[in-house]
C-alpha cells in the first residue's frame, strides 16, 4: 500500500499524519527553546506551543542552548553600548556567570564544547577571533582567523567548532581579504582551509561530513544549502519548495538537523521581500523531511517575537558531545 499524506489542523497545531496499513502515526510535536534577534529573550515552550518560561531581554541574542544539566547559555549583544558576551544560567534559571568580550567588540555565538566550555566568535577592530572559554567563563584560547571586518556588527553570527577540531564561520559582510556572503573553515591555528560557495548566517558540520549553511534572505532561491566536501550541493531548501509547502519565509538564521534527517528551520521577519508563496503561511519555525515536506510548524500566533535560534529538546542529543547539529 502506498503512503498517503494528509494534513489535520487542530487549534494552533498543524501536524502531519501518515496512514500506513490502516495505522495512524503519532503527529510530530516537540518541546523547544528559542532566542534570537528581536526574540524578546530566551524562552522555553512545551509541545503544545505553551510558553513555560521566559527571561525578558531587549538584547540581540543570536545563539542559545539548553544544556544537559538543564541549564542554559546564550550570547548577547548591545550594539549601541558596545557590549557583548555570553550568559550562563543554572538549571533553576539563575545567572551563574557572564562573560564579556572587550568593550566595543561584538559576539553572537556560544557553542558548547567537549571540554565543558563554549565557543564565541569575537568581532573587533583588531580582527575576527575564535574564542574558547571554560565552564566558568574564563578565557582558554583565542585564535585570530581574519583581519578587521568592514562592519563589526555584520561580520560573524553563529560560529562552530567541528569534530575535526576546525572552526566554521560565515561572514555577512567582508573582513580583511575575505568576502561577505560565504562560509569559511579554518584550522586550529587560524589558517584558512576552505571557502564555501555561499553562506550568510550560520554553518554547521553534520554527522555525515557535509556542511549545512543558511543563506539568510536567500541565494539563487535557496535558504539552506548542504555542501559535500567537494562543494557539490547534495541537498537544498529552495523557494520552489517553500511555494509547494504554502510558506512565506523572511530570513533563515538558525536551523537544526535532527537524528532522523529532518531539518528544523527558523523563519525571521526581517526587512526584505519574503521568499516562497506570496501571502503564504508564516510560521515562526518549521520542520521539513528529506523530501522537503513540512511535518511540523510553530504557528505565527505562538509569539509576537522572532525565533531565530531554535533548539528542539526531544532529540536525545548532548550539546557538549557535539551531537546537536545546529
């Protein structure tokens, strides 16, 4: 019997059901954590889209994680004040510590690392730096990867350390000899190893060895591109796919590749003309399978704020072990 797919809407939840041999599968649902640009602050939602906790914040919080101990970490940037860094919360949501980059520098990252600390992408007038801090917020390692950016605030967003010990970062605008609109990879000493054909906001090394990059407002109709080691495109989410799904997408900042191969995608309202279907649905985030079919959506009514950084919390992954691919 062939698979037949149907959409069932109930309240604010849209779920995909698969009818196989007369057995109705469970709808897809997730508890999740969000922050990001104009997010209103880090927040936790249950699988029914009810907000269970939020820390109100006007800051730009581009990267955030729920940790295995139940605590959280998030980056913050106060552009007008020239203040940026990382905040670590314990499982009771109390602040354990705050790390700040030098005055006038910027940061939009806080990836958990196997040593228990975190990776920042420091943007300063003296260059771009991959900065590792320990579990207590003390500096461990600082690696210069590029000369001074043309625009400190629009250089790095999320940066990532790979299982191979290299660093990944995308440039929104150029820095030194490096052009904006590309993802780059450096070795542990800061030597440039690879320039990707594209990449605007975020790049992650996946378990299969490929690299998934977000294209921000889109590149050649794509909002996500998965590159093989030889730079060939092995998977992409493009405007035609969004149109087929009835979606309108503003800007893709964050994403998460799940163990089952599905991809959770942020949908940030930001300036330029949206991609996808004119007048289409604008969920805060959505999940697509490998065939680019939508299997889960966070309805627009869930929050008046953006959800640019999103982490699905039922994937049984450990952020410190590098098994959360976001």
